[in-house]
């Protein structure tokens, strides 16, 4: 889990290895400003990050702390993505659709509902950003996602070693989950814990066998087991 320059890709459903199910009802998010192209929603397949948005024309990332200017080095997360995760090849093969925006993700502006989904992975000084423990941050981010779209969030956890006192990884994870449920509702935030690392996702919980089977079918075999690990953050009584 990254603990340096965080990024948040938006404006496109995640690749198959990050595929998430669709949802009939709206939740929201994005942390990067979109290009000026128009966005035209249409329903996608069950494993896409957006339920009512066709694959959009761009894919952008925003860093919380880095600015992109001539003469400055590329933020580490993007450089690593290009070197080890195939980003350079994607940029070359999808030059008309894929755009990288470097800037302050939490200051980015977007037309309401203009993104099909969002992945939020924002850390600094070895900790989830403090702003992500505020419900208002999630409301603002959520408003950028189209109806039926989803927000997936790296919430950290016990595996994260903060550089500042008082920001224990497990405590910050719990505070981030609380802020998400305040913003979206207890029945609209699910989570998955693996090796003391937590990922959360907005939208109705996927539990129907046929929906889970369709989700698994869209994932690589090595990721299918994780579909069964998702659960609501809080049950009907508000207890975890």
C-alpha cells in the first residue's frame, strides 16, 4: 500500500483486475479534474466501476502534494506506474483517451456526475490524509460520480506505519470508514480486509449469487476469491 505521493485515477472504469460490481442506485467520487470532453452516460457491464456510465474518454490521476512543472521530476507513484505497471504502454496505445493530471487531488474541480467511478488512494507521511476522515470531503468527491457509479478507497489499516504520533493506521482506517458511512449511509459502504489492509467501496452491497458470479467472471482467476470477502462496514444496528 503506497505511503508516498498518492494518486486517484478517475474518469474510467477500473481495469479487470480492479473491477467492481454495478449498482442500480447512485453513490459518487473523483479527485481529479476531467478534460473538457463531454461525458455521455450509458449502462456498463456488472463488473465496471460505474453502473450508468459508458467507458469515458479519459483516465486521469491527481497527486495530493506534487505539482507538474517543466524541470521538476515526475511524481514517484506515476514514475513507478510507468516503469512497473504498464502505464507507459497504456499512454502510448490510448493517447487520445488517457490523460495524466498532476496536482492537488482535493482541490480538483469537476462537473457534477461527470465520472463513471473513482479510485481514491491518498496518503502522506505514512498515513491516510486527515481530510479523508471528514464526511464533507466524501460528499464533495461523491458528487462528481454519475448515478450508479462507485467509489473505491484505500483506507489503510494495521499494515500502515504512520510517521506522526496519534495517527495509528488502524485508528485512521476506522475514522475514514466512519466518515464514508456518514457521507453515503451505513448500507452503502462495504469493506474488505486482507492482511491488515482495508479497501472500502460505496454502493449497495453485492450479495445475490448471480451478481457475485457475474462479478467473479469478469476478474482474473487469482482475484475471484476476494469477491466473497466484501461485507458491510456496519450492520443494521450501526455496529461493525
